[in-house]
């Protein structure tokens, strides 16, 4: 059974996805979720930068 996390707006995210995803939440924040991660960001650029950092360190 997947682990799920919810934001304050009530949106639910699966943190056990095999790939990292950046999703825009209904309250305007960006959520990076998957592979055990659940991080929120104010900007799309910050979310994708962190996604890139995680993927880089994982695939070295």
C-alpha cells in the first residue's frame, strides 16, 4: 500500500512513486513527491532545481 501525504489544501500525494514528480497544488504551491520525498516550494523553478539535485545524487 503506498504512503500518502496531504497538503494543507487537502490535496493528497503518493510519496512512493518510482519517479519524482512536481505537481502544482490547488493553493498555488509546488509539490515535489515520489521516491520517498514530499517537499513543498513557492516557485516552480525551485521545485525543479531540487528535483534535479536529487536525481543527480541518486544516479551517480
